[in-house]
């Protein structure tokens, strides 16, 4: 390709190979096959590592330089015409929730690699170096806190410690040995803001707005903030046969009273998009013939407005206090993680919108209820996201599905966005 072509017609007709992307989404999915019949790539697990190795091998075949930073982020780099320029970053995550789907996170990684593969096939050398980044433990279900790799890249305290235990009782320090990283070392992964031009993440919507309105592309306006808490209700463990109903201080019954109120309070004090969820629960001593002495559960509140989030938190805490008082039990309400709602970069968004228009694809601008590595990345780097539809809005499920043509559209929009940014 000569210079005129590089600047003109040929690059405007450059397209990704949708079939290859769909095949790769399936291949990464297969890496998660487990004996229990699910497909799960829990962060730091053998299945996760298998997926990352496969991904790294594809990048190496392209001649990209592949490394892992101290945060465990896998980074594949393609040289630009001027390697002194800051790098254009694309990517997402390969870890999944339990029994997760084929698209969440993986599309952003495989789609980013596809952009590089298309550049190579077309002989197009971008001005800027390009990096594809697979972030560490985005989902965070294992230790109850995600966005580990992106927090590290942004120099934000990921709030992790080698001594903390995951949901199976395994220590983080031991678990992270599978990547060869430590909680202390993760802090060294902070990236010089000057070394990054911008970050673009392609992702499935995970909600039903694009699907319901039959829209091909979502340009993400902002990402909802997410605050998490661990609540423990403490009553009295006692004999389940000989303790009269009137004499009980059952921690689970009190917790259930509160959990039952969460939707009502959230709807009353939140706005249209506010959500609150209790997603995990455990009791002690966890015996069929003992009244639960303690009940510990998670609470998560999400919204695009930080003030609404704190009002809902306050009202839920008041409700918990009233209910615990009426049952004669005590409680603790401990914040475990806070992520502020975050708007996306106007400049990157504009580049995405221009790309969509150039390709003649229909789009709308929507907020994201799910969080993503972009939620953190936008605090340091110019960041925006491209959404493609999730059939029926289903995600975090084996039934997650995005049509092949939507996958291809998303990759082409990513490609065109990067071309536009690179020429800026
Ligand atoms: O939970 C989330 O919103 C993200 O998908 N990890
Ligand atoms: Mn997810
Ligand atoms: Mn995701």
C-alpha cells in the first residue's frame, strides 16, 4: 500500500474478518470447560490461564510483542510508524463469572486483536504503537472486588492483600502465584499517563436497550458507579428444637426482613436506573438444627449519579437499623469498595460516532449499567466504549448471545475508530 492509499480510499474500505472473531470467541469459551459442565474462566484459575495462553499465542503469531505487567495484565504491542508516540490502547478482560457466556470481555480482547490482524493483512502501519490489553480479574467474584488490573494500570489502590481469602477460603497470595504476581507488586503496574494516547473498549451491552430498539451500536455516555458493602447481622445461635419462637434472635430472619425491603427502598429513593442487589449470603453455624447466629451478606448499589447512590445507601442503612432493632439483633455495615460513576471522554466518543457514521451503521448513545475496566481507565486516560446488542439483554449467563453480524459491526466500528484516532 502506498502513502496515498494509506491516507485515502483503501483504509476507508478496510474491514475486519467477523468469521475469525466468532471462531475465536468460541475457542476461548472452550478453554473454560469444567468437569461440572459449566464454562467458567475464574480469574487466576487453570481455565483462565489456558484462555490467556491461547490469546497470547494469536498475538505472537501476528508478530506482536507480548508481555505481562506486574498487575498480571497481558499486553500485546504492535509497533507504529513512530514508537515514541503514546500508544493507542484497546482491550477488555478474559475472566468470566461462574457459568458465564462467550462475549462478556472476550469480545473486547478478540475484537482488538482482530483490528491488529486486519492492519497487518492490509499492510497498514499505524502512526501510533497499538496495544491490546487483557486486564486482570475484572469480574472480581472470587475475592468480591474486581477491576484489579485496570486499577493497577491507573495507579489506583486495588484494595487487595495477599492474606485475604477468596470465596473458597484460598489465600490471594497463593492464588495469584498462578500468574506469578503479588499484591505488593501489583502497585508497580501504574502506567505513565503520557505513554497512553487513549483507551477504547468494545463490549456487549449486557442490557436490552439496543436489542429492544433494534439498534446496532451503542456509544457509551457514562458508566454507572458501584458501591459494595459487607453486612453482618448478629443474633444468637441456639437450639432449633427447644428454643421457642418468642425467645429467638435469629440473624437470618432479620437479614431476610431487610433484604425483602431492598427493592422497595431503592425504587423509592433511587431514579430510573438505580439498582441494588444482595448477591451472596452465608450463615453461621450453618446447621440444619441450629438457629443462625450470624448472617453475612453482600450489598451492591449502582447508579450514574453519586448523590443518588449515597442517598440510597443512607436509606438502606436506616432500614437495616430499624429492622435489626425490631428483632433484637445487632449489625455491622462495612464498605468494601467504591467506584464513582464516570462519564466517557467526549473526544473518543466523537471519534466513535464519526466511525459509525462513516460505516453507515445505526447507533444511539446510552449509559452503561454494568461496570467495565473503562470505569477506572477513564480516571487517567481518554477512554470510551462501543456496545453491541445482547440478545434479550442476557449476560453473565451461558445464554449470553450476540448475533454474528453485530459482532462484525462492533469490530468494524472499533477498527474505524482506531483509524480515525490514529490520523487525528
Ligand atoms: O459486574 C459488572 O458490572 C461487570 O460485568 N463485571
Ligand atoms: Mn461481566
Ligand atoms: Mn465485561
